[in-house]
C-alpha cells in the first residue's frame, strides 16, 4: 500500500528565504506526482505535476523535483513571500487509468514578514 | 486548468437530516469524479470514485448507504450524506478527471457542520 510522508508538518521562515519542502513515498511504481497548495478552508490548487519520466518541473518561483527510485520529491520555493503561507500537499498517482491519488498530510508553511 | 465547482460552499444541518452536495465540472466532461473528506489538520481521504453512468466504488470503511453518490451526467456528481450526525462534520472535496485531461481538478470544497 502506498504511503506518502511529508515532514515536518509545519515550517516557519522569514520572508525572502529560499526553502525546500520534502515528500517521500514508499512505492516507486507511480504514474506521476503532484504538488498542491491549500489555503485555510479552501480547496486544492494544483501547483506542479511531474510525470514519472520527468526529473523536475518549474513554474515561476516554484521548482519540483522527482527521484522515483529513491521515492522522493522536493518542492523548492525561491524568495518566499507572506502570500506563500499555506499548506502544501504532495500526492502520488499509481500507474493505471483514472487511478487514485494518495496524499501526504501536508506541510503548513508560514512566511513571516 | 479545468474548473470544478461545488455547491454549497458551507452548510449547517441538524442531526438526522440529509444533505446533498453538488460537484460540477464546468468546462470539460468528467468521466470520473472522486469524493474526499478532510478533517482538520489531516490529509484528504478518498471516500469513493464514481464513473459516469455506473455505481460508485467506495473505499474501505466508507458506508455506501450513508454517503450516496450519483454521477448521472458527465458534468455533475452529487454526494448525499444521509441521516447526518455530528461526526460527519467535515470538509468534503470533489475532483474530476477524464482520460483526455488525465489529471484531477479539485473543487473548492464544502464545509459541512452537523449540529
């Protein structure tokens, strides 16, 4: 059974800092991995999706990497801003059409002005 | 990305009543919709997967007679919480996908409070 772990559960950094959020998964037979952002009381916003054949994806100040063999992904946020404060979830999708996502518990990020 | 809406965004109901939550894919045809629930400070837990025109597949431990799911069209799925109890209070989120989009797009969620 796939398990997705995100440690630490919470992180507080000063504005402007570059930071890395970690995600690990136990079964490397994945189709893709996705990073989401969730603001309090809101739904999920997809940030980046990495296919299993890819090593990384970039969008603006965000960069996500994937090392499938070691079961790890990182989300790098450059020059963090208070508006980046949110919970970041990673989710993996196993191989198979319309297969189910398995989510980590998320990392709650607070960027201090 | 694709747009998925949910209605209502918040609902408060009395214990014993039933509540229906709608999930709509606004700009694509969703052959598959997923229903999740999320407790405070917890991750999303998949409740069920529904394919258009067929019965939903429920995850282990989810009561199908309590959480009724209907996916009658390619743009609409509904989740009905029957005989709701305070322990059903949670944040319910749906997502939609199809074999072309092949990515799940999430709705904004519905906060259910059962008093």
